[in-house]
C-alpha cells in the first residue's frame, strides 16, 4: 500500500515578511540612512553593522536615520537605536532620527524614550 500526500488546493501560499531596506547617501556633512521595512530581531543586525561601518574611520558630524519607511518596530529596534546613539556619541557624531514612522514613535513613547532622541 502506498500513501501519497497532496497539498490541499485551498492551502494558503507561504509569504515571506518584507526584508529591511537600508540605503545611505551624503547630505552635505551628514550621512543619511534610509530605513525601510520591519525593524525587529531578525533585521536589526544589518542596521547596527551599517551604523558601525559609517562611523568607522572618519565619522560624519551627523548621522541621520530616516525612519519614515519603517513598517514594524519593537524592543529590538529600540535597542538598536540606543546602540546607534551610543556608538555615534563615542565617535563624536550626533544621531538624528528623521520622520520616524507612527509605529516607531508609538513604541518610543511607550518605553519613555521619545524625548531621548533628536528628531527632525
């Protein structure tokens, strides 16, 4: 006797969550990093590594994280921002959050850190 397993025709397709998008460019003396997608445990490492790379050597006077494209933000994202701020400060650089998304502002507000970051 043989048994064959067939997928139910109405079974939903497995979709992957969006991947974090990171692009950067110079704006005068500042470096601006455009962050898009979810900022969570699965995606914060590339963000922190990029911040480290941009601050190594000759750090810019200002590092701007444009968070307008962030679709999800959690405690891992908070930790990443605190890490970035600390490393920027150690490099003599100011960290600025540009246009943080609504979810980013909501989470920072919940944890009491809204006023701890410079925003524009």
